[in-house]
């Protein structure tokens, strides 16, 4: 695993730098928010303006209009980490959902408190409050949307 990290990270950084540089025409290390949206879409991420605002909030950029390369890296890294977590959550949901596509809030709490990076009860409560709960159940698709904000 350690070797994979040292091989993959430089390749990813190079890829991200190249994509960023396409829009950094004056080579000042800055792109606009609209250019960022385009770069993310070119990277295969189906990102709306609302998603982008949320991504920027998640890395504490607020409503900036110019994005530096290090800020771009933080957003892309967060998005990739989310995609890895999505697979883990989908696998955990399969154990509890019996092929229905939804699980109970209680089972979700069990999953979130026991998998990967440990969350506090408060963090789990916040995620559940953001998801749509119907009859004590949460759809996997709704929860993944909340997870990746």
C-alpha cells in the first residue's frame, strides 16, 4: 500500500497541475470559479454551481472568486476521498438494506459509528438531519448526496 501511495500521488498531482494550468492562462497560479467548474466537469465530475459552492464551503473558501492551485487541490482531494467513502457506504448499506435501497436511521447510525474514520454522535446526527427521512428510513442515494457535501 505504501508503494502505491508514492507512485499514485505524484501522478495525480501532475494530472491536477496540468488541468489547472490549461485555465491559468497568465500563469499566476489562479483560476476563476467558472473555470474551476469547467475543470471539474472535464475531470468527469458532474458538478453544479450549488455543488461547487458546497465544495468551496467544505474547504472554507466561502464565496471567493479566484481559486489558487492549493485550494483547487483541497477541493479535488475532498471529492476523491468522498468517492472512496461512497463505495464503503454502499457496501455497508448492502448488509442492511435487503436490496430495497434504503435502511433504517438506527442501522445507518450503527454503520456510521463503526466504519472507517470514527464519527461522533453529533456528526452522525447532523448527517441524518440533512438527509430525507421517510418512515424512519433513509434512501442510500439521499445519504450519499449528504455524505459528499
